C-alpha cells in the first residue's frame, strides 16, 4: 500500500500520542507503586489522577483515529484492503479445523478478524461501559450501536463476510480463567496490540496446560523467543512468523510482528 503524505503524518501523530500516554502513565505507576500496575489500577484516586495527566495525549490519540477514519473513507479504504490481505495470508497457515472459533481478549474494536474465522469471541472490559482506565477509545466506540456501525463498514467493504458470527464478552481478560471452556483444540487464541502475552498466560492459566488449537500473537510486549519457549512447554510449534505492516487502519493498531503457533492433534 502506498501511503499519502497526509496519512504518514497522521499515523506519526497517533503513534506518538499513544507512546506519550503510556510513558506518562507508567512513570506514575513506577513512582507511586514501584511498577505494580495491578495495584495502581485498583486505587481509584490514582486512576483519576492518571487519567487527568494523560487527558491531552489520549484525546490527541482518539482525535487522530477519527481523522484517520475520515481519510480512509476519502482515499477509498486502501488500508482496510491491505489489512484484509495480511489476514488472508495468516489464514493460509491455519489448518481448517483451527478456523472454527477465535477467542480474542483485549480486542477493543478490531473486528477485522471475523474475516478468517467462522466465529470470533471479542472480549474487552470496555464493552457497554461508560469509562474505564484501560479504554483507548471513547466509551461510545465500545457501545452496541457503534460496534454495529463498524461491522457494517467492514461488511460494506467486503472485509468481513456477512455470514460471520461474532460474540461480545465484557469479561476481564486478566482475571484467572482456569475453567476456561475455550481452552481446547477447536479454538484459536489471538492476543494482539502490545500486550504482555506471557503475563496473560500466567494470570489466566497458571500451571494449567494451554490446549488451544492455535495461538496467534501480534506485536506482543515479549520477545518472540520467550513466547516460543513458553509455548513449546505445552507442545506448540512455531508455524510461521510474518513481518506484517507498518500502517494504521481505522479501529485497529498496527498489524505487524505476527507469530503463529500450532498445537498438533485432531479436533
């Protein structure tokens, strides 16, 4: 995809706003809670002060994405089409029986993945909430009305097939889920967007064995080698690593540094 000068400048602004917000928040966590993010987020007074301190950068981030959505429409949806092409490439490396269901925690409003799975369970604490410290988008973006609007755009651009089944869960992705019924061979786990994948596995599964049929990590906070080492303990092999893209699309962060892990066995 050939980026216009306007798009390049806008992407830079969004990425810088995202980084600045994180830097401010994490500096506060370090200074007041010695880096203990979970403890910090449980302190209502701290969360209120943190939100006040990042309000300028977070609003710049959100406004940037609104401008990106308008630019994408005016340019004829090129980034959405390019995103779909990467998803199609990812799909080629997934066995057919691993495309039945996708579990996508921390999903935000990145609904593009319904393109390659028969059913996707999008999980985010922000759905239908008025405001949470973990929200990167305006609360309205997580509403049922806006979710339907986004899906309508993706369907109109033939990014998301009309027969796709989507399910929304407002569960806490960080909460222990040792009885997680989705942890089985017929489900693919997707963790995307700079999250601590190893932390997610530790907090959600502890000593339990991961049984997902496939696991996809995208722009994880952990080195690929560390993720591969942990997953090899539960019998996964790294199927492929893809560079992905360096552009932003409406409703989603970058799609790069992609790693697909497969667990052998028949569903």
